[in-house]
């Protein structure tokens, strides 16, 4: 879909400013540039994972050390980190309780395909937060989503999955789908090697469109609706009042399972939007941040779903596409217990959410004072500025207002002044270690960059 360029921006000025920022980055980061060139000999594009090429800088920053809400690169520059590993480090870099728990478990054994007491504590805490009584663990939220979809198909006997246009559920094949201008389901532009035409597996509906959702569920062939309770990866798009009530009513009426993915929306509070807004999923998925940086995901389910799973699975399910020899391994469960129990606590969110409110207020004041037609959307401890004067209601509206060149300039200008933003959009996430001075630093840097744009 073509993007609309921000009408308030002189594109020639933007190009000149970007050249200045690129040159400034190159002068300040010779060591990162040298390491990146060296890495090309053994790593595709000089990085261990392809997303690391998505930063606004000409080469990725190589990190020397990270702690709390910041890190230092190999060229000796310190950064306030609002990306936080795109939620993976939402607990902060190297939280002490998580490190201590992981260190203890390392000395007791990392994996043995047997449970530990930490697993019980982790499950109990997840139940307290999200309300679902029974849990299973994975290595990633992608795995948890895949397994939930498989189980939903198994117990319903149905083939289709519904997702929202502009959603993100990891590398789940069924979710890498969108709508073309004629409303047909197609693979997203960024889907790499889709195994089948996604129209065979997936129905896509616009976020906040109750009529489209009802139509997608009407024939009774949908096993599950997999939903982020607010879109986050396309940019933050919040649900309309009553949308989740309609979603729950329609799924129940059609015998469709509701799977809520809180991997990013955990920023709304200790129990994500599920607890905050009283949502009632049949299954729930979360990953990344609950391990404090140790790879882990989990999916929970109601007793009713668990009962249906028990009677439907074959005698041996270990090679049936669910599980994995490292899923639920001891080291990850030690990390989850410590991170949820001692780091991302209820009290931590009471500090983090006001910091996001402060970030939102600062950016809004810059937008007002500099006269640019943008706005800020906030979800709990996460906030983002959009290049549109009003909040988008669905993924297509948000994508239509994307401005890659403008975003890249603002990100690089921030990076060159010691502030790291999430590379894929204009999003900032607070951690328990984030401070008011970190937020004020972003506001000042953002103001400086926008002022240079508008003159």
C-alpha cells in the first residue's frame, strides 16, 4: 500500500538533514563499522539475525555492555534504550533477581526434560495475572501461538484461523496475511516463502470492524481468532469501546476459540489488557519479556479447553507438532519465576506507566509547539508518535500514514544523541529501570530533531 508523505515536511530539507546525520554517525562509530565489515565474512549481511539490519544507522551499533535502561556501544557512547530489545528486555537489561536465579539454576543443570519447582511458581503467577488456570511453556511466543492454533484446530475439527490486518504473532504462517485492495486474503509483502496460499488457512479482518468479524465467523469453519488486544507491531492501534465485548460474544456464539496474544500488550499492566480490561480468552499467549532476556514463551488455557485437549490428543503427542525438548526447560522457568515475581511486579508497573504518560506529554508538547500534524498513542508503559493528526482505527489506516524516510531521520537523529528507539516504528517502552531523566532526554532530542525539520 502506498504511503502518504507528511505534508508538513520539506522533503529536500529532510534529505539534507539525513545526510548530516549519516555523516555524524559514521564519524562517531568507526569501531562498529569495522566490526560490521569483519562480520560480513561469516554472517549474512554482517549480522547474526536479519532484523539487525533494520536500524536507521548505516551499520548496526555493536554493543559492549547493557545494564538497566541503557547500554554502551563499542565506540564508547552511552544510550538510553527505549527499544529494550523490542520488548524482550522490558524488564531492563540484566535485572539482578533474574541473573541471580539463572546463575543458581546454571549450577543445578539447565535442561533435563523434567519439571522443577520453579515451573509451579511460574504457572501460579501467570494464573494470578491473567486468570487462566493451566499453562504450558515454549521457547518463544511464536511457538506458543503455533501450538495454540494446532490445538484449536484439533479440538474444534475446523480448518480456518482469523487474524487482524496488520497484526503480528511472530513467524506464524497463518498470521503473515493481509487484505488486497479488493478485500482478498494474500500473503503480506514481507512474507518469506509462504508454504501455502494464506487464503487456504486464514481469514483477515480489519481491526475494530465488528461486521467483518461476524462475516468471517458465520460459516462455522473458524477454529480460533488469534488477536493482539491492541495492534502494536504496525504501530499502536487501540480497540474501539465495545470491540472486545463483540469479539467475545461472536466467538462464543459460533463455537470459535479466542486466543489473546499479550506478548507486546503486557505493557498495559501486570496482567496485560486481559486483566486490565476484564477480557475472557479461551487461551492466552505471551513470550519475550517474562524471562527477563532468557528465551521463553507460554500459553494458558481454560479448564474447558484443557478437558477437550485431553480427550482429543493421540496416546503419543511428542512428535505431533507441539512441544520440544527444550520447551519448559529448567533455566527458562527459573528466569520466569524471578522476573515475574521480583522485577515486572505490580509495583514496577505503577512506576513504568506514569513514565510513559510523561513521555507522551513531552512528545505531545513538541508536536503542539512545532505545529506538526502528528499525535501520540499510549498503551500502559508503551507509547508511540504517529504521522497523522488522529488515531488510526485499523492496521491499513496506520500503514497508509507510514513515512519511512521521516521515521528513519527521527530515529537516527535520536541515536546520534544517545537515545535508541524501536527500529520498526516510533515506539518507546519503559522498563523498571527507566528514569524521568531518561524520558526528558528523549523529549529534548525529539524537539531538536523536529525543530530542524520545520525550521
